[in-house]
């Protein structure tokens, strides 16, 4: 029972790790993309649709990554090419992604993924038949950790990471030194979209094997909060995601166990926890802002 | 490559033109999406934007639909002008409905003429209280108001769900999650002019919403409060030198936008529903964000923007009924419209020059040789 619970917590935190790690790179480059929720939904619907039609989980995951990237590209063109307000453009991306995923996904509602066995977690370990599925799930969960490690290494140990951080901290100086500010930021935004798409793909492929409109239920926003929680440090994303995964599963388990607290209050827990964590982190200015990119959210154009 | 050169001033004509072009391009993009989905684009656009208002009484309904959008957006304008990003109007609207609902359901015995005014105040207070949470957290702990106000929307939606299924449920509702009906004195009446009669579902809340937008315009344009809000948004450093207090402005604009959203919740329930239920809003709090931007953060223009966006909402219903187009397509429209408007804003603020990468290099080389 405890093993199953831990396994569920791990699985719940996987989408958050992907989306938050991607957004971390975006923000480190100085761009704030509030459209994570929309990109995740686009990734989720594309992954589910492609996996259903092709019968291949791998193709589904790939489609999710591409869909997230394309959605992010739209954001990048507007925010970087046209220097639009990043907050408003991110909101627009979420509204757009929620709408478009709902539209594209309308025929997918109520469908199960064809050709794949239902994922029933508690007995998963007992079924040798779905071993491949477990492997595939493990691959994505391990992939999340690998991505965190890669991002941490990239930021800290590579020249590219140094340039990215320089651009996020002072785009004017970076530009004066000859670094392509907008080019690097665009790549970062695309990477963030790919990661959000992967996180989104995990939901209908692994976590709940069906597609539902708006199925991310705020996970994109929680991922944004996780980046703040992690104070822009990759490994801390992992810790934060596990905490949120734990809280989510705790409230589900609580509902199943028939706690006397009304279910609505239990469902509030992840959102309330997000607020509390944000407050705890942000009240300590030195800690919160030590790694915060100085140019976060500010438009850059060379003519300035 | 796109090259941006800032303009010194933005002529009104240009703003109007880019807004018009943004709307037109949204329609073109929408037609393209309909075509891809296999619907006749012209017929779909007709269902979306003309069919909903092809009869006289429907224009009254358009105003009813726009009413909460206009009220909320009039408040959001203050917040966004001050660079404070309240995106939790949906939750504040729910709390406005809850506070005013409590008055209607439990204090209904008060003298009838008093009930509505008290409900209006309670509604505004409810939204304000809910908006005070991000306001206080932002000013005291520097916590991001975007995330907090959004998280609180989920909490509010769950909270109203609990109240109408739990403590406030009407024992006579046969298990439906509904409160008892409000007393008659707590309902906003329909506009019923002598000689003209009723205009479909048009209610006095709509008149209030229009007045509110005008008041908001006046406050923002002609008062010290409005001036402070604008300065803190455009030039916070200058504002601090002038002795304005950023924390106060933050609290003020969140109070205004939260109070307005709460009022919208009160009006929506008292005028159209008459009792509390799990869903009292259909994303009005989020849609109003687009209204505020379509209006270029000008409360007077919020009226027109509210009507345009309400038309798209009604069109979504009409197109679903007539052609079976999923209603979520409205969301796609809203997203594209917001994209177009934001890009249009760039054309307002900058001279936009498109250059091929090679051309840019050549121009740079030319500049270099010239210098």
C-alpha cells in the first residue's frame, strides 16, 4: 500500500517536473511565459490524439513535445519579435491553448487509448504483461530526473548556460558583448514549450488514460509557482514537485479514506499549499531574489 | 528580422486603426480555422457574429451578456494600468456572489428597500476581501499576485461548490446543489419602461454597468487617484519621487478590481439566476481580461469591447446549435484576438520595420562605413 502510494506521488509529480524545469530555463533567459497551462494542454491533446491513432506511446510523447514547442513558438514570435507585454501574451497563450486543445480534443472525449491496456496502478507491479508500459512510464519519469540534471549542468557548467544567464540578468550588456539576445531567448522559449508539452503528454498517456477538456487543472500554474519555490535552481524543482505530488495524493487518499473534512476542502489543498509556499519563499527577499533573473519579464529590442 | 523604433507619441487614429485591423485579422484567422475543421467559413462567421444579433430583442440580450464583462473589466483596467496583474477576478466574482447571497438568504427579513443596496455593498465587499489576500501578500511579503490571485480562483470555485451542496443547500431542492431562491426584494428587476415595455431580459444591472464604466473613466482620467495609478504603472520611479506609495496603490487597485468583480457576481446572480448554484460564472472573470485589453485599458472603451466579446460568446452558442461547432472555439477566438491586439499595440508604440537577415547585415555594414 505504501509502495503504491509513493509510486503514485512520483507519477503525479512528473508533469510538474517537466513543465517547471522548462519554465526555469525560460525565466533564466529573462522571459516570463505564463502560458504553461496552455502549452501543457496542447501537449496533452496532441499526445493523446497521436497515441490513439498510431497506437504508439512513443509517437504520442513526441507529438506532445512538438505541440508544446509550436505553441511556445507563437509566444516567442510575439514576445520577442514584437516585444509585446509578456504577462498579457502568456495569459493569451493559456486562453488560446485551452480553447484550441478543447476544440481539437472534442472528438477524443470518452475515448481510451486504442491498443494499450488500461493503466491500473495498484496492481501494475503484479502484471508482467504490461511490463513494457511500466518501462515506458519509467522512461518518462527517469527522463524527468535526467532533464533536471541536464539543465542544472547546462546552467552551471557550460558556456551556453553562462550566456543564457547573462542574457537573463542584463540583456543590454549581453547585447553589447555581441550575444544574440533574442535568438537565445527564442531557443529557451522553445525548450520551455517542449518541456511543458512533455509534461502535458504525461497526463493523458500515463496518469489518467483519457483526455478531458482542461485536464491540467492548474498544473501549469503550479509549475510556475514551483520555479519561484525553487528560486530558479533546477534541483529544487524536483523537491518542490515531490511535495506537491505528495499533497495532491494525500488529498485524494483522504477522500478515498472518507475523511470527515468535505472533499472540496481537501481539493483546495494543492492550491492553498502553493500560496503558502510562495509566501514562505518570497518573504525572505535575499533567498527569493538571489538567483532571480534581473531582466525577468522585460522586453528587449536592440534599438533601445 | 523585425526592427522596432519607439514612437514619441501615439496618435488616437493609429490606436483605432490597429485595433480594427486586429479584429479583422482575428476574423480571417477564425475563418481559416473553420475551414480547416471542415465548416463553411462564411456561414460559421455569420452564425458567430451576425445571427446572435439579427433580431431586435437579441441586442438587449447582448447587453445582458456584456454586463458582467463591463463591470469586471472597468475594475481590471485600474489594476493593469498600475502594472498589478490581478487575474483572479473569477474568484473575486464568486466571493461577491457568496457575500451578497448570504445577505439575501439570511438577512432577507430587513426592510425591502434596503435589501438590494446592502447586497450590492456585500457583493463588493466579498470581491474586495478575496482580492485583499493577494494585495496583502504582495505588499507585505512581495508574493507574486498573479499566481496567488489565480490559485484563489480555484479555491473560490471549490468553496462555493461546498456551500451550495452543504450548509446553504435548500432542503426542498430534491438533492440539487441549489440554495433557496432569493426573496423578491433581493432580485434586480428587468427594465420595464412605460410605453416601451420590457426589452427582452434587459435588467437595471446593465444600466448600472454602463454608469460604472463612465465613473471609472472619470476617476482614471480626471482624479488624483487615477493619476497615481497611471504614474505607478508607467513610471514607478517618478511616482516614488513624487511621494506616491507603491504599496498603497497596489492595495487600491486590487480593491477596485476585486470590488468590481464582486459586484459583477452579485449582479449576475440577482438579475439572472436568483439563487446560488455551483457555477455562477462562465469564465467571465477571465474573459474580462480580454475585454480590458481590447479596450486598450480605457474604461469608456470597455463598454464597446464588452459588447464585442459578449457577441463572440453568444456566437459560440449560436454556432454550436446551428452548425455543431464545439463551443470551445470561442476560447480560440479570444486567444487569437488577444494575440492580435498585443501585436497591434507594438505597432502603436514602435515603427515596425521588417528586414531580411541579409538586409539587416548590409544596413549595419553601411551604417558602420558611414560612421
